[in-house]
């Protein structure tokens, strides 16, 4: 996935109200930008961190700039949770995830379950349906080990139970953990930060929900899916 326009470098002043951040541009100007991330962004919101912003020309937006990348631990980390579905779609089309590229049709944001939308729905006359849920991963507490979630997510736990219900109904279901940082060689669940989510993951896995972790290469020009990495317990 290439960014539509070149990203703008800046320095983080503070993140606040979850969806906002103040930054200082390289020319000394201070602006407020949107932060498209509902998580805690643990380790990624310290004042003084180097960040990169995209710019929108939409006149209806209150804030023209969006926080896309934070530099942490010597690497670029993608924090925009609006991008993983698109990046995962690229990974599927490139044949990186099992045999998902072989399905005839791919659609995004389709209603399913009781009150949810699946991130990616694959459909094929011969193979049936595959439900793919995508989670953005940017937490690293142990060197080279990506983790999710970085805060409690009741919604994420519900999604796992609904994926398991799709398997029970005869469909295929998969969790994709998209690691938006290039310094991790493996992925694991944060059992200490959210035991409810990880218990839901264990239930879903026992009922046949698949899981895969994909690591991305990140620069100020693009974020691309690079390789699958092992999921460890």
C-alpha cells in the first residue's frame, strides 16, 4: 500500500482525547492531527517521538493531518488502524495467506453474526465462504516479539466468538494479526493485558478458527505485507 501523498515528518508533543495529537513540524509550526487508533498505543505516544503524517485535502475535515507512523525502538511503526484491511487484502491477493487467494470473490465490511461486520469476506461457488477478521498489531514489549492486544477489547473477544459461530455453521474463519513494524520475528497474545480476549481466542481456536500473523515493511512511502511470522504461546 503506497501513501497517496508524501508523508510529513514531525515531532510528537502529546496524544490526548484518544483521537488527537499535537505535533511540531520541522519548520517549527505546531498543529493538531487526527489519531486513527482506539488502542492505548503503549510505547508509541511519548513526547519527543518522531512521527509522520498524511495530509487530506477534504474541506469537511476538521483536522487535515493524520498520524500514520511513529518511530520507536529504532524502527517505523504503523499506527493507523484504518489501513490493515487494505494491506491484508494485498497479502491475500499475493498468495501470502494459505490458499485464500484462490477464492472467486472478495468483499469488505460485510454484515454477519448478531451485530458485526467482517473485515474481509471471501466467497467461492465450490469452496463456500471464508470470514477473515483483521487486527492491527504495533505493540512490542520483548525484543522481536509483537503482541496483541495493547488494551482490553471486549469487541475483539466478541468477534472471535462470532468467527467460531461461522465455523460451527460450516464456513471457514480466520484471524489475521497484521504486524505494522519490521523488528519482530514472532507474534503472541497479551494474556496479561487482556485475559478475556485470549480466553476467547483459545475457545475460537478449539472450534476451528485459524490464525496467521503477517509482518509489514514500513517506510514514509509505503506499508507492504512482507512475510508471515510464527504465532507463539
